C-alpha cells in the first residue's frame, strides 16, 4: 500500500501543486460544502490512480481542492463504503493519501439513524466517540510502521479541542447541536427494530454505515479528527420511521446549511 499511496500522492501533487492543511470527507447529502470553498482544482476519482469510485447516490465522486478564508482544504465529494464491496483498505485509502498531501486535521461527516430521544430528524450531532461493530478492520494484517504503530491508542478518536471549538461556534451562531456516540455497522440495510434497541442498549446515540474505518486510519497516522452527523431517521423501542435513501438525502439537505456553517467556521477559527 505504501507504494500505491506515494504513486497517488505524486500524481495529485503534479496535477495541483497543492498542500492542504484540512481534509474533509462529505457524507450523504452534504456535498454542497464545496460551494463554500474558493475552488482551485477538481479531480474526479476515476482519473486518480488507485482510487476507488463512489457508487452511491448523493456521493458525487471527486477530490476538490481550494481555500476557506485562507486555509487550504481538500474535500472528498463522496466517500467509499465497505458495503459497496470495497475492502477496508480501499475504503480508507483516501485518508492515507490526504496525510501525505499535507493534511493535519480531518473532518468527517455522515448521515445516521438516531436512537437518543433528545434527537429528531435534522438534528446535528457532534460525534464524541464511537463503537466499531463492522465485520472487518482497516488495520488487520501486517502493519507498515511508516504509516503508524501496530497498536493504536483510541482513547481520544475525536479531538476534544475541536469539539469544544465547534460547540463554541454553534453557540455563537445560534445553531443547536448535540453530542453523542456513533455506532458503525456494515449496512447497506437500515436497522431493524431489534438492532435499534441493541444500539441504545450499548450506550450509543446514533448508528450508521461509515466514518469509523476512516477515523481509525486517521488516528493510526495521528491526524487530529472531528466528526459530525446529521440525524436523518429515528428508531426507538416502539417503532421505526419508514425510511428510504431518498428521504435520508432530503433530511441531510435540510440540515446541510448548519453543518456547512459549523465546518467552515471550525476550519477558519481552529
């Protein structure tokens, strides 16, 4: 993988001569964030050596390079999921590339199902921790110490300093945010009633099909990481809202202005 990462980094650097400080992974329905950037380069995934290609509606499939108030940013318009058939190493490959492009701080966003009764559809949740219940681990196999250590300290997967700054920004702009624990499942099915009960019993607040692998790999390489989720459906012990992927995208779209504002200001101020 080391050689593949370096090949991809060399290609991107030759095309862009761009060294970003921030990396942003945009989840379902949140791709409009790039409208807040002063865009300098756009590279479709299918043109980048060794890159997978997004197959999910709502994930456009391009690396977007630009600035936000002078801060250099690379944003992934669309991520890759294990349920699409990719290996965990393929899912997390772009995070490794970001690191060697110069990224020091990673922001990940997603859409998730909520089980916390304080949430509602459209709630914005700052992820404070996660539980990994995916059936494969992105660090399984021989470790390459050039990327990071064999055993990764996960006591602070999401930066407390970035969380504090984001909450301060939310207060200043009148944006209501919650915090919560995210549980990662494989998907692509939405959760059953029993699975929602399990999520709640395990002490988690929301559940989704992404983010956890990328954060693990980010921490493997000591990237400071911040996670944010939009609640797009609710499930509890009594019932489950009927939900389709189109409804998920619509709910995410309604919350998108708040998420975009938070991310933009976090990059500007942190």
